[in-house]
């Protein structure tokens, strides 16, 4: 006998325990290196997106599988960000699949015609295909040690502070998603996130044309960069400036993790700075200490969206968060 529970229905203390012990704890056990405060920020941003499947054993329920599947109304898409089954007792017994099917069905019923996507580790790609997901591209993982020897910035870059971060949140909400804006707001409020804002120095109004943020990871020694730019201007110079501005926030030789679509122009920027991929480091050292060498973005597109999407036409503009056909704004994302 089992039951499926949404964390939003629990008492606050119980939900917080589940977030730490299962969603974050199991991710660490799997060899992932999530943001130190990511699950708390995601729960505050998407409180109804966390599900657990519990199995009755003797007289008590035990958690067998977990899934995080937030839906964003702005982009009309759902992502599956965490999907893990308990390793020693319940893996391989079908419980994770029951939870998986439940959440996919719930999304289909409540969020009609929404796009569903996930980031699959290489070993699970074929299993996701059985549920109708198709690979769109690989996400490369880079590891670098911070280096502050870069030249002057070409665009105006400001730190997000209490005096200007509302402008940043408006930009994020208008161009990306409301959920991401909530995530950033909570992260800055709690000092979990440091953010940099890029402005168009050529425009007297100095509008925001991109932003970058970094957040600490659970290993206690590395950080993750996220860079987002407006492609209506010279987005590569903006991305370069944001990359260097984030770099200067950290101490020399601290570790940073950078993820980017294999077809994204940022790959050339990282190659320019000789930043190695995780796959390359593992190849050279014969260890798995840096986690998965890459992940694969996989999607289920509703029929109406399939007719509108032409991935082959502009593969480098395909983004992780926002389908191009949902907005006339052209953006570039590197997480």
C-alpha cells in the first residue's frame, strides 16, 4: 500500500524536514551538487510542485520516491527537476514509476497542452523516451577556478541591491518567468544569491539587457553561475561582462560550476578562457568526483506546439526556460 503526498499539504516543520532529508539529501547521495539553498527557494517559489510517494511498512509510512515538477504559467511549461527513488529498499520495485505517471497525468489534466521538459542523466535517457520524451540537446557541465585577471568591462554592470533589484525582478518577470523572479527575490532577500545587472550603456535610459547570479552549492566550496542576456543587442559581450563580474565576486581559485547547451554561443566563450568540461576532467583523471559529465534536455511538446517549433532552424537560440514561439522577445540563457 502506498500514498502520494504533496508537501504543500504538510505542516511547515514536516515539509522543511522532507526538503532537507529527501529532496536535498538524496540528491547529494546520488552524487549531485545542488545549490545549498535551492530546495528551500524552489519550495517557496513553487509550493505545490513537490511530491513524495510513501509506502506503508508495518505501521508507518516510509518515503520511497520523490519528484519536483514546477509549472510556470508565463511560459506554459512544466519542468521535472528532481526525480529520485530511495536506493537501498525501494528502487527497482516500480514505486518511482507510479509517482512519475501520477505527476505526468496530473500536469496533463490540470495544465492542458503544456510543454513538459526535464534534464536526464545519460543512464536514464532511454527510460524517459519510453514516456514520450525526446532529446533536444545536451547540457555540458564546466568546472573552473575563479580568476580575477580579466580586463575592463565593456557594458555597465551593477550589483543587484535593495535600491535596484525591483527593476531586475520586473525584467525577469517580463522576459523569463514569474517563478524565476520569485526565486531570485527570495534568494537576494535571504542573501543566498548574489546578482549582477548588465545595462545598455549606449542608451540614455540605461535599460537592463541581462543579468547574472551565483549561488553556493552544498559541497561548501563551489558556486554555480547563471547568466541570461537579451539577444536584441550584442549578447555575447554582455555575457562576457557578466561572467567576469560574477568571477570578481569570489575569491581567487574558488570553484565555479557552469552549465550550458552544447549549441549555445557561450561554449565558445568558455573555450576562449580554457575552462574544461567535467567530461574532459574525468577523462584526464579517471575519477567521477565532479558528478555527471553532461545531462540531456528532453521534452514532450503538445501537438499544437510541435507544429510551431522548428528547432533545426535556429538550434543556438533554443533555450532552457522559454520556448521562442511563446514571446516575441529574443533571449539567451546559460545556467
